[in-house]
C-alpha cells in the first residue's frame, strides 16, 4: 500500500511517499524556521502563510521524486504530478492535530481536496503518536533500521519529546494507547527553546544548546553536571516539570558576573535529559514492555539517545530500545504515512476537521 503523508502542524511543510509503512519512496520538507529565528519563536500567522506557499510545490516535488523521471525539477513535468498521484497513491494521510490551527488547516484542507478529487482513502493522523513511527521506517539510508533489524513489537513504552509535548505512553497495540505521564508545565523542547533564548541563542534552541553542550563534553570528560535541579525526578508518578529549570538558569545568570556558555548548555541539557531518562527507565522497570521507543524532535539530541540507550542496555536488557535516525526525529511526513498504514483508521473527507488541541484520547 502506497501512502502520501502530509504534515503541516507547525513550521514545517512536509510530504512523503511511504510503502507499506516502512519504506520511504520520497520525503520532502520545507521549513519557515529561519523566519522564526529572527523573532526568537514561532509567530503562528507567519507559519500559516508559509504553509500556504509551500504545500503544493512540496507535494508535487515528493510525487515526482517517488514516481517521476530523474528530471523531476523540470517545471513542465510538474504538471504531471496530479496524474502521478492518481495512478500511484492508494491513500492520503494527514496530521489533523495537535498543532497550530492556521498551519494544520492548510494540510487538512489540501488532503481533503486531493482525496475527494482522486477518490482516495483519507487517513487522519495524530502527530504525537505518529512520531513513534519514525522507528518503523527501515531499509533506507534515512531510516532507523539498518539491514534486517526487527520492527518494534508491542507492548511498548514510548517517550515522546517534542516542542509542544512531553509524554510517556504505553502502546499496547497500534490503536490501544494510554498516557502514563505528561509534563505538568513546559515540554522538554519548549524548555530547550526558552532557555536558549535566555542564553541569547537563536530558535530552535534545542540543536543550539546541544551543539554547545557537546563541545563542552568533548573537553570536560567525566565531569559532574549538577548545577541545576531535576524537579519531580523522585516523584511517585510518570510526570515531568521543566519550567522551574528556566527560572534556575535566570537566577544563576543574574548572580554570576560571567559564565561559560558551553558549560551552562551542558548543565541545562543534563538536567532535562536526566529527568526524561529516570522516569522512562522507571516506567520500563515497572511495566515490563517488550520495546522502548524514543521519539519527537528532542530525540535528535545526542546526549539523550546515548544516556537512554546506555541505561536501557544495563538496567532493562530484555527490552529492545528503538530510536529513529536523527533526520527522522524532527518533523517530517514519513512517520505520518507510516502511522496511517498501521492505524488503518480512515475518515470521510466530509467529517475531518483540524483539531489544534487533539490528544492521544482522540485516536
Ligand atoms: O517534533 P518537533 O520537530 O516539532 C514538534 O512537534 O514540536 O520538535 C521540535 C523540538 C524543538 O523544541 C527543538 O528545539 C527540539 O525539538 N530539538 C532538539 C534537538 N533537535 C530538535 N532538542 C534538543 N536537542 C536537539 N538536537
Ligand atoms: Zn513533532
């Protein structure tokens, strides 16, 4: 089954063609994040306008990359994209939420129109759970699996860490998913972004802090990183809290006359990573799943991948740890198409609406 995935929940406009939920035939992403870097954060109206501008060219490019000739950039050939969709695609998957309403509407209305026009199946996808399906993409240089590494099995614990969400999920099967815990305030990605701003680093802050932290760690090996607190790390639940970290960083900067930016980045990263890893390992020890899935934009973070990978190997050796290739961790449409293949939950184009506040309960 060939699925065209469409993702427009925030500042990325993405399309992908994925076969049987696991093989990428093409994947294209346009981003307006450069514009947001200038303002230090996303302006929803600007993001939505860029979605409108990019959506059709991105879908055309993606179709022609998957099914067109090597000369797919030729503008005359772009006119054939519509026929290409009609001939080759079985279903269209689209993120319906959560996300920014203006951005979501662009993807949802485009998917509905294409579905109606070409009599295709429409599969709405929840963005939070879809991130986990980055680990189902295989046999591709861009994929998470090399060779015949097996696909994740259920039940699985999924730590999903993105710009807007931080949750621990128990996935019993593709359509039976429970929330074990969530952030009580800021999401982990949001904490990275807000603290980066305090430190004078551009948006998105996660990769910036991570780069500075890695520089520090490459020189200061085995150094203790405990400058900032890890709120809720000992609490008797699976919840997280990251907004206090922002205040701690502010207070520290106010008190100090000068500071080493790379060291502070490493300290911030460690505090976030430790909280995430501790609660995830605890959930695995208590609930004994078969797989552990790490997903969401923050899963591109090298330190988080390493620490969770190491602790899972030592403390929960029977549980298989899966994390997508970093290029599939941040927003793209391959995992939207993959999730749609496995969920198989189609909808009529007449009934689908964008839902900015969608939760796992809306599955
Ligand atoms: O999943 P995603 O691409 O978009 C949302 O669904 O929100 O996640 C974006 C978030 C941003 O907060 C960004 O700063 C963070 O992921 N991020 C990272 C890294 N790469 C992206 N955070 C830490 N380290 C990274 N390497
Ligand atoms: Zn995301």
